[in-house]
């Protein structure tokens, strides 16, 4: 059974939403949270055949500050880390 998300208008039928606890406008996520995010994204990408290039921020689709300026700036590093993790 597929469950329809409610994370981003216009993306709920074709995207997986991942919430990172915190507001990362002026600080980066803690190392443990970052490492868990990389691991989770790698698992999801491998499990569902999703390219790490498809990892986007909420603000790419909706008028919001999410995931915060600092975390949003790290999305290229997240994509690279996920690519490395899944080989």
C-alpha cells in the first residue's frame, strides 16, 4: 500500500519528504544529524532507485525558508555524500 505524503504541495504524489528537526538558517545541522541524513538518503535512493541528483530542498518547490539557508547550502555536499555511500 502506498501512502500519500503531505510534505509539499504539488510533490506529495511523487516525492519522499524528509524532515530535519531544527531551523538551519544560521547554524548547520549537528554532525550526528548530518550523518544520519546521509545514511537515510542513501538507503532511500538505493531502495527506490532514486538518483542522489534528485535530492532537493523544500524551498525548491514551495515558498518557504525550509530547510534553512545553512542546510540548503549543504545540499550539493549531501548529494555527493549519498553518491559515495551508495557507490
